[in-house]
C-alpha cells in the first residue's frame, strides 16, 4: 500500500486473506454444491461497493435512510449512555454518513478504527473521517471481520472503553449460527467493559422487502450480477453474463430475503479446466438477509455474550438499533 494513500491515518493494517485465492476457492466450491452458492461478502470489490452506495439512495431501499434518521433522533440518549473518550470500532464501514452521525453524538470519542474487506472503500472512508475529526485518532484495518480480530499492537487505547458499531443490518447476511459467532468475536474485541451499537432490520410485510431488493433502477440487479463480472475479470471465467438474471424475494417461512442469479438458459461456466453445468432456471444463491423481531434478536444477543441496554425503532417499525453491553 502506497504510504501516500494512508499518511492521514494513525495506522493502516492489511490482514485480509489473499483475495484472489480465497475468491477462486470459494467460487469452485460454491458452484460444485447441489444448490450453487457464493458468499455475499464477494459483492464488495470496489465496483460492488459503489453500486451498493447507489442502492442506498433508491426510494425502495428504506434501510439506510431509516437508520440514519434513527441515529440522528437518538443522539442525545447516546451521549448519556456511552462512556466519554471511548474508542469506536466500525465493522463494515461503507458510506461515512452513519459513522459521522455517531461520532458527532458521542462524548469526546478518542479513536475511530474502521474495519472492512474492500480496501479502497475502507481507506476513502477512514481518510474522510480523519479530515473531518482532527481531534480523533483514525486507523483502518483491511480484514474479513467474520474471522476473529485482536487489537493490533500499534493501537494505544487498551485502557479505554470500547464501542463497536455495526450499522446497515449487515448482521442479517449471516445465518443465525454465523451471526452468533460474529457477536462472540465482537464481544472478545470490545472486552468485559465494552458496548456494541448495531442496526437490525425488522420483520414486516413481504411486499416492502420485495420492492427494496428489486429497485426500479436495477441497481440491486447490477450488485448481484457483479459477482459474475468479478468471476470473469479476476478468475478468467468463460461465462455469458447476459444469460443470467437477478431474482430476490422474501422467504417468510425462514424469515429472510433471498437473492439468486438465475440461469436463463441451459449453459456452462468454465473456470480453468473445470466446467459447471446450469440447467435453465437453475440458480446461484448469492445472499440471505435475515430479519429479526426485537425478541428474536435480544435472545440471539444474550446467547452470544451481550445484554440489551436500550432498543430504538422508527415510527413505522421498519428498523431497530440496539445498544448492548458485554455480559
């Protein structure tokens, strides 16, 4: 990493897996399954991150604007509930709007550490925060946060209270078992005195979900199809992207939105010497987005080492924010 790109930061650590090898292995394994599956974490290369920012601006995608409005509404309460001088760690930093709302609400936060797998997006966000908050030490860690992360040796705030921040209901991209494991990793990172502020999408009418994940401008479709573009450009896959279509729907029985890439015809994807046959209508399952009632998520948190200090929801009961403490 060019030092010029990160000199505004207190430090930058790149501890992500070797992306090409990991992506290659994940694609080969996923396309070999009876239900072909690729993890949604591979959406977020530079192009994918930019497309997701466009999704957040669509009228159908209520999550981002609802969460930001809620964060702004609860600023005074957060000021009274969070320890002064806390070190703030954001998991999966995207647009800087949410972290700015949080940092502006907290009593004299001392550190901000951004963690994300998309290096360019991560550095851009961290540098923006550094330029806007000169009194806060800002650092960035490029990593897969679904793996355990310890405080880096270069960090100098071991004695400070730690607040983890995980907005956007990204926790929903994990099945309940994976979500519990991530919560345990966060519990380890923040320590016995730590707290955790997390945004969680709520269960609601299926039509709200179906509109949100099938926006009229087609950005969610582009986001989904970006996986195939990555396979073509990074893995030299022989693939006809135009013969795949985006499909998203709410699976009410499982309490989750599912996204798939549907093969519009019988075809073959070739990667190196391997061939993966698709029947017409067969899909690659690319994302699940689990939705939680307040009771369901509170129980999940308790099993994972946290108790809920406070929960806030918007007036339409679309979205919830939880402030939790380690137990």
